[in-house]
C-alpha cells in the first residue's frame, strides 16, 4: 500500500504550535471532537475538502502546512524529521 507513498496529516503538530485545545478547535471549525481526533491520529481514510478548509480557516494555515506527501519507503515525513519546519513563503 506504500507503493505510491501516503498523505500525512499534521493537525496534531499544528494544534500544539498554535497553542489551541482540541475543544476550542472543534468549536471554531464546527466539528466533533472525535473527528478532530481521527485527523490528529492520521486514522482518516477519506479526506473531506470541506473539513480541510474548516481546519485551515480555524488554524489560519495553508493546506501545505496541514497535509504532507510522504514518498514510498520513508517512515515519517519532513515534519517528523524537523518539527520546527517553517512554511515556505
């Protein structure tokens, strides 16, 4: 299944970096806390573009900060290798 790589959701890292609680994020993004947890744990199998837009809006971030492509054979992603990675401008 790793033949094509995977998409990593960096929501947990963004929440910590922004200093916001999951409860506050769930209110701002109008999402259930359980859904936030699924995105934080990378257990979502189908990404919903509306949910991604809500998260980006609530966290004031770009989609490139929220999602990351991990090529085949790589264990983590750039965010795991360098959690202080900043967004390219």
